[in-house]
C-alpha cells in the first residue's frame, strides 16, 4: 500500500504510542501510575452533566447539530470573553466552536499554510503546532524557549527571512509544558511582531483558568488592536474537566475564523447538540467551583515539588497548566530515564524531548493523579534508586 508522502514526514503522535505501551503493561496486570497526559481525572459538576442529560433526552438533539455551533453557544463564548477578559467578540463572525481545540489547531494550518510556508512554533511546545504545518505541506520553524528568558519566545531571534515566509505563529501561555505565564508586555510585543510581519498570531490558551497562587492569566485579545492579527484558541477540556467531551473554540479575527470554518465545514459536521448545551451551562453557570478545583491541582503540584529534589530533580512551581516541568540531573538522557522509571517503578512521565529538542534534560509530570497516588510515585521512585 502506498501512503501519501505527508505521512512519511509525520512521526507517530507520541502520546498515542505511549498510550499503547501503557495499555500493554496494564494488560499484564502491572499497576502503572500514568503522569503522562493532562487529562483531567475529576468530573465536571452535576449541573453540567444534568444539562447534557436533559438535552440528550430530547428527541430533536440527535441529528447533525449544524456547522457553526448554536447561537446560544456562540453567545455564551462571547459573553465569557467579555466577562473574563473584558474583550468584545462578535458571536456571529468572531467565534467558532470547535470539536476540542486540537482539531482547530491542525485545521488552522490547512487554512493558512501552503507548501514552502513556515509556521513558527515554540520548542518545547504542544506537538500539534508543528504537525499541522507538516500536514499542510509547510515547514515548522522552531522558536526555542529558554529558562533564562522565563520560557518566553525571543522575537528578535527570529530571522527576518523566516518571518517573511511565516504565515502563522503559535504561542501558548500558561505554557504547556513549562508552566510559565506570559506578562502583558510580552503579549504586546507578540501582537506588534505579528502586525509587522503580517503573520496570524494563534494564541493557544486552554489553561487560562487553570492557574495557581492567585495568578490570573490574560487573553492575547486584551492587547489593543490584537484582533487585527490574532486568533485565540480555547477549550472546555481543562477548564471544565470536559476533555473527553470534545468542545473548544476559536475567537478573534473574523477573516481568519471564516477561513478556519471553511476548512471545518468540509471536514466535520459539528458538535453533538447535548455537548453544546452542556457547554453553555458550563460557561454561563456557577464558576466558583473552579477555584476549589484549582486548589486540588495546586496541592498535587506541591506534593510533587516536595519529593522532586530528594530524587535529584528540580522544578519551578508552575503558575498554570496541568504539569510540573522538572529538570533531570546534568548528563541524564530524559528518554532513557522515562523508560527506566516505567520499567523499575511502573510510573510513566513524559520525557521532555516529546515536546521538541529543547525539551531535553526535562520530564513533564501531569497533575491529573490523586494526592495519594502522587505520594506513592515519590515512594516508588526513591525505592527504585534510579537517580
Ligand atoms: C497546549 C495545548 N493546546 C491544546 C490542547 C488540546 O486540547 P483539547 O483538544 O482537548 O481542547 C492541549 C491538550 O493537552 C494542550 O496542552
């Protein structure tokens, strides 16, 4: 069978490969503790599930739900941006609901990348930014994130000829995997860079409501004039513990949203109506539970931060997101370490290079595991004497 050339350029999605490996271990009866992915282990509150259920009971909610999302959902998203960030987005033209934000990230490249075009993607970074570029026949140009620069992109290090060929720049703060937030001044620089080079600034913000120690994360759309060049991607996956439900959104520049929607109308057929109705409930209902939920993640974070140094690893407390980004001792290969930890302690952590070559020397530990299990990870690791 001859597959398309683009498939040869595409490495297997790292988390899919790992999922298979862990499933094989579990099938053999091994009690693996998986700190690999950021899939919330807590359920959404009952009022959101009730909205799903009530909608699913109706006979008229099971057909195709439309390409553009219900007017109620578009309005709920627009109202959320107004309430949360003080940002006005027109529900009719500047909002597009997504089947989870990941499809939007990949489809954005199909809408804006031609062969020969560059996509600027942070490294370490969420793999879909560069994979979308490759699937569209373009190239990913990596923007290294260095600890010395607080893991912020250094725009002045992007060569002018690269910027000239770039059609999309991806940024993501609170950042996966490093956990840092972006100051407003940085977002202003990002918008200025996008404007100067006429690049669409795609700001991936799924962790904006998953923050610690009182940190309030901004939206790039708060920068005056941002809508001229920016689209923000957001998601109910992490904020509302709805990762499996597959619902997210793109908001911002109307022309970019319309291009993305044209791709989507040809690829998918909309979001299951009860999921949309539940999303409206999530976005418009009581938000106070989020603070309590973030407290749970923060306590988990602190447990990891407590045992990490005893094992020779170190980390800055993340400001947001679902991960601790831990530096391994000098000279240790993170991929080898991940395999050894899996073998000797039955714990899976994602090695830093899964997020790009600049992730070397790091491991990413997910907070989506209970406090008890996280303590057990610390015990297992110290018993295994790996580091
Ligand atoms: C930075 C980032 N962007 C996007 C996503 C995709 O989220 P979803 O497709 O569930 O909305 C994730 C998921 O882990 C992520 O970490």
